């Protein structure tokens, strides 16, 4: 076994003693310390761990396999003997394997099958600072076992230095230790891009310069696969013969990933184009220059689309430091950041943990499988937002995987044992049941293959992916290319799914019933069954959301579809993956259950309310016919209320007397507030429709009848008897002058009330008429518009006494000239009011 010194050697004795004395240990160690490659070998030699399992958890498959192979090599053994690994589609373990290097998801399945971890003495969580959803769940289950069933179980958390303090806050009983790292000096420089839209072109230029000037291997951090391909295409023809171009990302096979991290032959260098998969756990041989774009793509679960959406964002400061450290693992190195130093210092210290932005269904069903009803019943490092967790529990209930008490149903128990998303596992289990019931040969095989397809990236890329969302075409491609190495991972995963339901993988893939793809999707996504709308390519889903398909896509003309993948596009939900479905078959097979409801509709063309008997699936109307049943008056009134709220009060037929009443009332509320009359502004009246208008609607079924409603009577219902009397007294409809004429008073919010009448009918009036509450000194003089005998305005005044004594003389002179037959006294304040000419007085 190689014994080259590593920094962790300095705390070996202290560390092993701590593992003997304490149950929970947090080891802080930067990259290169030897925590993954040296420490596990010491543990194998400890008496307390002899004949006991040690699980070493890694966040990524590549890291798990690489670490296991390296440790086995140090022992001089083949991997799978003392040290082995278990991954999703590959494993190397035997009866003699004591140390298993596994991913966190594999550990969750192990502990669910063996809740006491009977043969296990130690669980090690490596790179725990990454805080993946699987890591959080795996730790919570291990900690729960330690605290409740196995107080002898030891847990070792190994983390980067930056994250240790936050971890220790959650573990008051844990003992903390720290190791230095093995890192050589790194020269950091900044080469920021001037135009952020052209950052990829800038990265190409920086890489070109590095290839020409740097004497070593280069690691370039990029956010996604498309970016890696862009740089690879632009660099391939420029690379010298001694430079190898090595992509490194999660979708590559393990063999391809290992080629990227392996040492090169003497005299050769390589440029590795990697996603954040290369940030931790891995030592890429020969790297002494890191070029960091400062970006990453994170899968964020979108609750609108029920799918993970890749979002590009700035990496955290911790990630930037991890990336920089890749250049100093084996020798002194350099790091070029394609952003400014100010940008670096402004960034968040840590990345947002996955539990705050991931799809919680896989975690929640595992929690239900463990027997808890809420995540806070587990010793979680961090809890998601309560509303998001509640939604996840509810979704599992809608999928019939949990009952109302959040216990696993029989279907849920079968589904929870699958190593895939609960929706896809449900699809496979139910497909097996339906295949047996309806003798549908190959249905389960199709479900398993479809699950494998949906769990991976879309095999169609570019323009075809946007103009062909039909999943049947992708399945056909897989079947046609079934011998291709490119697609073997799909078929390997399909076989594993089928083992769970005791099915054999069929050899004749051409016999699979592709026409039933939509039926399978309806099992996984019942809320995404959607019906075509009037607008071409637009659909309404069961959950009430509007969807659309590119109008160049053949599926845009289908009557019913089921969407498997959606994306937000211009604030709308675009279907990315789907299949057509026969709605009658879904009903016949009991996959959906339609409901019969009576629906009232208002037809704006006929302006009538009609009753219909509808067959519905959620928000989708499958069929409808007229209903002859008597309509509930309350339902009718509610529908009219909706129309009025939608269109405003102007939708009603306001007569002059109704408008006058509103004006008087609003004037009182503005000037006589001490009376505390109800608010009759439009917003207030719309809010109180059930109080004043709804009781007057009765059995109204059309707009003509609605227009006949006496709105004044309806409004007055808001006032009691005394208030109605006060209204008439304080804001009378009209002013009655000396001649007995009733002259309407016009009320408004802008000025005092106005009354118009012939000047001759006010003779003898020596006090200006007023309205309002004089008893409480709230009276307001009327504005009087004085009219000529021809009913034309001749003067406006709010002080009648001043008018008689002042400008009346000029008006008298003009009136005598124009209307000599009428009476124009010299002393109008003491004259007799009249509406006659002189000879008839």
C-alpha cells in the first residue's frame, strides 16, 4: 500500500480516538487532505469495525466508483473484494466486502430495507457541504436510527471548511475536528467578459490563449452540456497534437467520465471541459490551470410545470473557491476567473441547499415509507418551506400513493420500493395490473421503457425537440436503435424497473403498444390530461392550467393529450413532451373518474342564464347537455353577481331617479359624515352586492328582467326607517318655492347642491334656502340658478339677500327691456312671488 504523506496523517491518532469515544464526528478538511483516499483505509484496520460494514457515501456516481477503485488499488486488491461500490446501474461487491462506497440514494434504499443497519458500524458522509436532497434524507434516516434504535452506530460527516460551522449548529452532540489540506499555491487572476451575452466566445478566446501559452493540463468550468459542446466545437481544430479534448459531465457514461480524469501519457496534456461535477471529490490528474466562467446550471423544481427546469446562475463564493482549488491539488497552479474580483466578493457565501428548490415528492414518499407524517419528525438538517412540503404530501395523496392519514396505500408501498420518481413507479405498477386485467401484451415493458426515457434528458435536441413533442417518436427511436451503445443505459434501467414487478424484458420491441403511451402518461400525470381549445394548438388541462403546443407540431391538432414535460415560454406553459390519448379508454379502464355536475352559464350573446348538465374531469368539460331541472335562486343570483363584479355597476340599468338617489347619498357621506350612512361608492357597492341587490333578483334569468329591477328600492334597503327619513329631510330631492313649484336639487361632490327656478318665483324670499343638518350646524346654502321667463340662466348666487340688494338692479333693468309684460319689482325681497304675467296677477 502506498504511504506518501497527506495532511490528514497529522490528526490520525486524534481522529481514530474520537471515533472510538464518540458517536457523531464532523471532520473539516479541504480538498487534497486525504479524507476520502486515506482515512477509510485506517478504519478497516480498527478492531471496532472488524466484520462490520462501513458505508462511505459520495454525492456523485463518478466519485464513488473512482474512490472505490483507488482504495482497492491501495490495498493491492481488485475492487469488489474488501472495498467495493454500488451505483444505480452498476455494482462491484462480494461477501467479503467490508467498505462499500455508494451514492446517497443507494444508502436510502439500504436503510429502508434494513432500518437497524444491523451489520453496519459506521456511515461516512463525504462532501456533505454539498447538501443534496439525497444527502439530507440519507443523513436524517441514519441519525434517526442512531438516536432511536442504534446508539452504537457511528456517523462521520466530512465537509469542506467553509460549511462546517453551519453543520455543527444542527448537531450539538457532535465532536468537531479539522485537517489542513494539501494545496499548492494558486495564482488567481481575473479576465472579465465585457458583454455578458458573449461570455462563451470570451471563454473560447481565453482557452485559445491558454493552450498556446500554458505548459500543462487545463480544467475549464462551464454551466452546461450545450456550453461544453460549443467550446469543444470551437477548440477542436485549434488544439495542438499533444493536447487532448475531454468533456466531463453527468450524462456521460462512467467509462467516458473516467477517461477525462485519468492521467495522460507522458508528453501529453489535456483540456477538460466540465460542469460542476468536477468541483469536489475528484482529482483530475495533471491539472494546474483552472478557467472558471463563474456560472452553473441548477435543476430547480417549477411547481407551475411540475418539472425540473435548468436555471443558469452565478456560483457561490464557496463553489468558486472549490473550483480554484482544483488547480493546486498536485502542484502550484493558476486560476483565471472570467468575472471581476468585485463580482467574486459580492457573491453568496454558500449555494442555496437543494431542499429549498427541488421536487420533494421522492423525499416525502421515502419519509412516508419510514413511517413519519411530517418531515419535522425526522432529524433533518434543514426543512423546506411548510407550504411546499404540504403540497408534496397532497400530490402523493392525489396520486393515490398515500391515504388521508398520510400512510402509504397498497399502491404506495409497491411504488416506494422503486429507485425512480414516484410518478413513474406508479405508472409501471399500474401498467402491470392493467396488462393482466385487459390482456394488453407489452404494456408493462412500454411503461418501464417510458420511465427510463422520462428520467433522462430528451434524446431529441435542437429544432426537432421544439417541433416534435410526441413521446411515441422518441420511443420509436429507442426501439429502432436498441442495439446502439448510446441507448444501452435506457434498456439497462428498463430491465431493473421490470424486475420490481416480476416482468421479463421482451426481445421483440416492435410489438410494444406505442399507441397506449398517452394512457401511461395519464397514470403518472393525471392532472396533465388536457383537451383542445378553440385556438389551434391550445389546450386546457385537468388542473385548470392552459397549455400550448408549437403549431408546427402534429400533436397540436389532437383532441386530447397528456403532457409529460412543460416549460414556461413568454409567461405561458409550452408542452415539450406529450402523447395523444383516448379519453374513452381512460374512463373504460378506470384510470380517470369523471363527475356529473349541473352548471349555470351566462351567455353574453343572448344575455340569458342557462343550466347545463356537464360531465367533467377537473376543469375539463368532457360533454354537456341542457338541464331541465329547476335552477336554485341562490345560484342564479350568484351568477348575476359575478357578471356585475366583472363589468362594474354600469352593467345595471340606472334610471335618473336611481342616479339622483346615489348623488344625494354620496353628498351626505361627504358633507354630513356625522350621520354615518353606509358607504355607496362603486367599490363599496360591489363588495356589498349580497346585502342590497341580490335579495331583489328573485328568479331573474335574462338581462331584460334584470334591467327592470328598482335599484332605488334596493339601495334604500341598506338604510333603516330613521335613516331614510333623515335622507329625505337633510338631502331632499327638490326645493319647494313660494309658488309651490317643486324644483329638483342637483347634488354633486364638486360643489354645493344647485337648484334652478325662475327668479320671479323667489320674490319675497329674504333668506337663502339651504339643505343639510341645520340642527347640528351642518347646513349648506343652495347654489341658486335664477332663470328668465324663457327659462334661460340670468344669474347664479349662493347669497340671495346680497343679490336682492346688489346686482338685482342691473338684472331688473335688462329684464324690463326684454320681458315688459312681467313683474319686476323694485323691492323683490318683500314682493309677492309669482309665475304669472302682470295682467294675471
